[in-house]
């Protein structure tokens, strides 16, 4: 006798009676991923816009930081569940509001260095001159170093696999 399961967005779906509940759950997840029939992930556009700014300002580490702060842990089941939910909500926001998502994340990424430059202005003149690159080779070296570092940090921060 077949197992009949109510699947959100699809109605009643029949599965072989020898499938376990876990196998059925996996099959539903695999077949619905990316489908227009997949249930929508609820999110607040305002909250996700703010998270998008934070994502840009933190090189893509915002959801990890928020999950750590809210769960009080930097690993474990509660942290991972929260982090994954935040990633899903941000993904849904980016998919539903691609222009707003891109603009807010870029805004956060552009705003972050200005805070660093303001602090740099308070540094000793020699340090400031060395870091800001008073000469053309210094400016090229600084640009290469900053680009490489921010690219690497963003790559690590936006990675979704552990």
C-alpha cells in the first residue's frame, strides 16, 4: 500500500510504502528545490535590506555574526539552524528584490572602508603616508593589497559550505 503525503504547493503525493519518512523528506526537498512550487521563505524586506548592507560591510560574514550573537555560540546545531535560515531569507530577498539587494549590499561594501579611512586620518603621519600610498608605486601596491584582501575575505564570507 502506498504512502500518501500532503506536500505544500503540490497537494497529495504518493510514495512507495517501503520508503522511510526520512527518504520521503529527502525526495521532497530534492525535487522541490528551485521549483516554482516550492514554498516561499517568509522574510521582512526591511530587515533583509539591513542585513544586505551588513553583508556588504562585513565581507559576507553578517549572517554568521548574527547567528553567533543570537545563539551565543559559534558552532553547534542551534547556530547552524539560525545561520542557514538567515541565508535562506537573504537568498529569498535577493531573488525577489535583485536591484535593492545588489544596491544595499554594494552600499555596505562601499561604506565600510570610509570608517577605516576616518580612523586612518588619526594615525601618525608616517603610518598614514605609508598606508595611503603617497607615490604612484605606493598607490598601486596599496590597491593590489586592499583588492586581494577584500576579495579573499568576501570569498570566504559568502561561501555557503562549511
